[in-house]
């Protein structure tokens, strides 16, 4: 009985560890993807602004 309870606790702890690790990996990948997209947009905005004619 004591061994069964311990095994259940170990499995629950392992499952939580996997879930938290997966969540951290997902958030890290999403942040990386968003930064990459923002950097690309900033580069495009900077280069497109160079060739506009100035009024005046």
C-alpha cells in the first residue's frame, strides 16, 4: 500500500515536471518567433522609409 502511494506520487511529480517543461519550451519558442517577426518588420520599415521622396 505504501509503495503504491509512493509510485503514484512519483508519477504525478514526473507528469507535472513534463507539463511545466513543455510550457516553458512553448513560451520560449513563441517569444523567439515574435521577436524574429518584429525584427523583420522593423527592418522592412527602415528600408522602405529610405526611398520615399521628401515633400517640400
